[in-house]
């Protein structure tokens, strides 16, 4: 059976998104059909719309979602109809070279649904991050469904499906922030603020938020920053060193992803410290650093994909901390919108006042 539902599609590069009728097939082997409850509007959806990720238009947008499984393929045993799930874009394969060495968080062969969702005329859709969640029903690989506690706000926990997990994980998993560490986070959008919350959760005692927009710094304080630096009018490297006894921070997270912010992160960390790049650069960006400084400052320079998370390990653990009041996921949900308001949500991203608009279906 084919299900006819409404979904948000980017038809061509830069064009406003449109609400379309989507045809969703029943799940085949290894697949699950999910009724979407909520889906956050992420910067990556805007990148897809603007053609910044690939040219495989039309895209079915949305990927930070909570839903309920409505049907599964014949061989699927890990999830069942009725399960509350957060969707993930890291359904690990279990037998690539990363998985084989016990590092499934780097899985090089993650799974998506095999069948395609289409427009009414049969045009195949490319699902954003292999999900596509601004839609009433979506088809994913069963491994993309992480079973979670049904008794938690869908809008808040769905954000673990992408940006919030990327930031939390950049601090906790990739950066390995420990109790008593000093941490600086450059760029305090959704990802950076989540990294701040992650550093606070891990017990960092000094957490320095850096941004060029003062509004972002106020919110960073609410989520755990102990100090703020407005880098539009001061040198963040100097300030971070001042705030860490003259040494630099143990872990510096670049949640912007530009050559100048990476360079700030590189020089604002203590000797033998860690730099984590979680912001995504664009293809034309390059960086020059003295090789002797790279050697002489020691430590590690790491990149963080999806917060090096394992959804089945990390989502339930973080939802438990949320329910205990130790992780304020509600603070990331700025507004709840309807499925026809995604284009407006993209416009609001530029105003700096919204961390996440979440579509309720
Ligand atoms: N690695 C991953 O898996 C992953 C996952 C999701 C998003 N991301 C990336 O993380 C980055 C941040 O995402 P977001 O949703 O927080 O974006 P955002 O646009 O909400 O936030 C970016 C922040 O950086 C600030 N900023 C811009 N230039 C700056 C500068 N020169 N110095 C200091 N601050 C500066 C902005 O004021 C803003 O507060 C993006 O590049 C996004 O693509 C990465
Ligand atoms: Zn694998
Ligand atoms: Zn995202």
C-alpha cells in the first residue's frame, strides 16, 4: 500500500519550499514507517534548500524528529509498531572497518531506507540526511529509529536527532571534557550552546562562550557558560587565556567552522589541550598554521561528526538526564510551528533570536 501524505519539499536551488503530496511506500525488508510527531528546523535543511549540500533536487526536508513507528518490514525485530522513536542519521552497519574495530560512532556505511518516497507524478525525492521528516509519515531504515521513553516532550527530545546531539557530543564524546576542565566554545548557535550544556553536564568548572552577537551570549549564560567574550570587539584568544590563568582552555570547540575561528581555537587552548571542530566549513576555505606551532603545542586536533554519537547509547541516556532536570532540552525549543511555516522559520534563522523552531505535525 502507498500512503498519501503532506510534506515540505525544496524543488529547486534557492526556491521557497512548498507543501506537496508525498507518496510513501509500505516498509520493505530492513525498513520502518514512522508517523512524525515533531521535527526541528535545522541549518542543514536550509543548506539543502540553497543547494549547498548536493544537487539532488527535489529534497524532502526535515531530519530532527520524534515519531511513532506505524509499521515495520518483515525482518525487523528491534522496533515495533507503537514504539516512540527519535530518528537518527547514524544507523550503523556493524561490519565496516570502523564497526569492526569497535568504533561504530565512525561507521562508514550507515543505513537509510532502500525504497524511495516520491511526488505524485513519480519523481523520486532525496530525503534530507536520509530521513525527510517535515512530513506526516516517513520511511527510514529500521536502524534509524532509536526507541525512547514515550513520556518525554517530543519536540525537546527530537532535537537530539541532529544539532543538539552534535554540540553535546562535541564536548562530551569528541572533546572528552572532564570534571574540573576549562572549556571555551566559539560560536553560540544551537550547536555551540549545546556544547556549552555538554561541558556543564560533564563538570567543566570554567566554560567560556564566545560569539560576535551579544544576544547569543546571554542565552549561552543561561545554559551553563561561566564567562562570555564578545569577539566582535575583543581578541578572544587573549580573553580566553586571561580567564584560564594565562594558559588557555583544556578544550576549545569551534562551532562556527571558519579559518579565523579555527585559528582562535588553536591558539586559545592550553599546551597538550584539545581542539574540536564541529562547525562545518565550505569547500573554498583553507587554513595556514606554522607547523612548528602544531608540533610545539602538542595535544590533539579533532573533528566531530554528529558529536561522535551512538544513538542507541546516547539518546536514551540524555533523555534520562533531561527528565531528571540535569539537561535543559526545553531551552532549545524557541517556538512550535505548523508544517506550512517552515519557510518563515528559515527567515527567522537570520534574526538570531531563535535557537530552534519545531514543526508539530
Ligand atoms: N559536525 C556536525 O555533525 C554538525 C551537525 C549539525 C550542525 N553542524 C554545524 O555547526 C555549525 C553551527 O550550527 P548552528 O546551528 O549552531 O548555527 P547558527 O548559525 O545557529 O550559529 C552560529 C553562531 O556562530 C556565530 N558566529 C558567526 N561567525 C562568528 C565568528 N567569526 N566568531 C564567533 N562567532 C561567530 C553566530 O553569531 C552564531 O551565533 C554549522 O556550521 C553547522 O553546519 C555540524
Ligand atoms: Zn559500520
Ligand atoms: Zn540537522
